[in-house]
């Protein structure tokens, strides 16, 4: 209802007051008038302050882009509150969105020049979250007239993955960039010691090593390794989501672990000046090209928050084109339950690229049982699938692809150190 209508209290007070006056006149009992006088007074005050405005009500969210666990305020905007004394709001609950008050119901009297009550919302999981439908009702002075309730569509929030704590001191296996923080195999004007060699024309005087020069009676200089950036490709397996998600405060599904780990890895490398790219293997096939900077990081987080989960039709591992060039570090985030991802990873390793797999499958995950399926058959099928997964991981390990489980800070240090040592060894390639 978008018009002011008399409330039940107003109708009841008017009817009882009129009935009392009629009874007093009919039966000659003035005491009845005394008893019903308060009701008549309330009815008269309600009629006297009858609203004449037509309010326009809208909802407004302070922030439409949030990280998991952050909160925002959903405000009620009314163009004219001169005739409004009480505001009632009722918000429908939505999965993975916490409300305050928890039930989403609230109402309060308006102070002079006051604002309508505010509902606080906090998304608990990444993705696009649509706030629930909200019903709003306005009550006039002396509770005589009510406007509404009217239904209002909830606002949409874009929830970015939480900034998981992650840090790595490992260097890139094959840095081939221009300027960065990784030690290169090539000599350059860096800070990492390489060797002491005889002086050549063009060497800087500050590089002269005087102790060796005095001992050998010939000028020697200190040579250093260059410091370069690297390219990092983060591949996220979004073919399926295994396990149940309890939000940022609860249990994590395989996709939760993958998305949060991808956001943490991307943020770490962007801050170090590396070029980071994203590729999602799923229905949407979201892709973010190589780039650096805070704006590029926000773009990666937005793609992770809006990606589509599902398996495309007729998808094969040899058909997935990642466009990886030499020197790129490929980090595959996957539960490794799909042959497509396994084939794609093996092909990258055989090309000689530094590839590592981050296992995102939770240890306590259980398969979802379809109604009508025998639980014993479902458990047997899941155990067989786990055996196939272990064999796939073992085959990747035999061809030189390390597999680690995500555990936050330090997850990739040992693996990247091993890849860096392996990259420095002479490689024999068949022609």
C-alpha cells in the first residue's frame, strides 16, 4: 500500500468512542462518556495530524564492494519525514549474509531531525550477494495512520576474497623480466654477489675490491647478479566445488580454499613488482592478462568473486590454451579430481615450465549424496575417486611437478626453492 490508511488502533478508538457516546445518550449514563473520553481524544489527535504527504522510500548501501567478513550499512532514505513518527523495517535473511539485528526486524521512534533505523549487513563468503527483500512501513503521529508495508528489492554486493595471510621469501625459478626483486642468473647491477673478476674498461670504480687488487697487484672488481621481475600465472580450477562452505568463519570448500589462496598469491607477487595473470578453468573461463599495480590486483579479485562454477561441454585438457611463455611460473590451484586439469598440468611440465600444484581439497570433505542413492554405493564411489586422485598426483610427481597442500604463509617457499635450484642445472633436451 502506497497511501496512508487508518491503523487498527485508530479504527478501534473511533468505534469504541462513538459507541460510548451513543450508549451514554441512550441510557443516560454520563460515566460512560468519562470512560471513553481517552479513546475519543486519541482518535481526535490522530485525525488532526492526518498525513498529507506521499513518501518516496529507497534503500541505500554505504559500500557495494566489500571483502569477506567486512560490514556495511543499509540505510533507508525517505524524502519527507515530517508526518512520520515510527519506522518499521523487516529484512529477509540471505545465506552467507549476517544481519544486525540478527532477525532483520527493527523499528524505532524518530527523533526530531533524526534518521530512520539502519540495518547492518556483513557478507561471509566471496561472490555476488543479493541482500534479501525488505518490507518497510511508516506510522504517522499518534499512531493514527500507516503507510505501507511496501516490498523493496535488496541491493547487490560484490564480495571479494578475504586477504589471507601469505608471505614467501622464495625467489622465482626463471626470472626473465626487466626490474624486480628476484635474483637473476645473468650478471647485472644488483646487490647479490656473483664473483670477483679482473677489471675491464667501463667498470665502476666503486666496484673495485681493494684487498684482492693489492694482493694480486692488478685491479679486480666485484660482479653482481641482476634483479629482475617474473611472470606468474595463477590457474584456478572452477569445474566443481567440493565440500560445504561455512563462510569466512566456518568450514571451507575446495573452491573457497582456491579462491582465497589465489587472491593471497596474487597480492604477494603484485606487491613484489611481478607481472601476474589469472586463468579460471570453468564455465565462464575468466581471464586477466599480465599486469602489475593495485588496480590490476583489484581486477583479479573482482574476477575471482564473479567467476562461474561448472564444467563446459566437450572440454578436454589438450584444448585448454593458457598462452604461457618461457620463464613464467605457473601455480595451479585445484583439488585434482578432474582429468582435464591433470592433463593440462602435465603438458605444461613437459614443456619445461616451472609448474607447481596447490592441493585445495579439504581433508574432511564428504561427497554430496543425491536423494535415493544408496550411501554405501556413494561411499565406495568416493573412495575409488580418491584412489584415482592419488595416482594422478603420483604421476605428476614422477614427471617433476611438486604438489603441496595450502596452509597459508610459507606454503610455496620450499617448492619454489627446489624449482629455482632445478632451473640452474643444465637441461638436456631431445631434438
